[in-house]
């Protein structure tokens, strides 16, 4: 199991890391995001968006909750950003 963020994202492709950072940015600034938003914004397939969401959950367990009624993810009270700032250079 990776011991830090750099090790955890080492094997991920740059596009996946970009999408993970996008999810975190949406959570931080808007308090939510959806699978549809990833599909629409990045032009990826729904299964790829689901894989990206699962990857973010592995890296940041507890940062988000799924809102069944609205079918989207919302920020949790335990949110701790993986990246200190969306402006930060790649780790």
C-alpha cells in the first residue's frame, strides 16, 4: 500500500490524475460532483468515470458521500484535500 500521495499516483496516467484533481476541486469549491459531469467535461465513457471515482475513493476514503436522491457525490464533513491547492504543481 502506498505511503504517500506521490507513491499512490505514480502508476496513474496524467489524464487520470487530472480527473482526480478535478473531482477534488469540484468538491472543495462547489461541494459536489457527478459521474455525468466527468463524462461531459472530459469526454470519457461512463465506465471510465466510475473507475476514476473508485480510484479517488481509494486515495481519499471519507472525502465524499453519495447522495442517492440526486445521484451525485457531495463533500463530507471529514474532507481532507489530497492536493493542498488546485494551483499546486504536480507532486
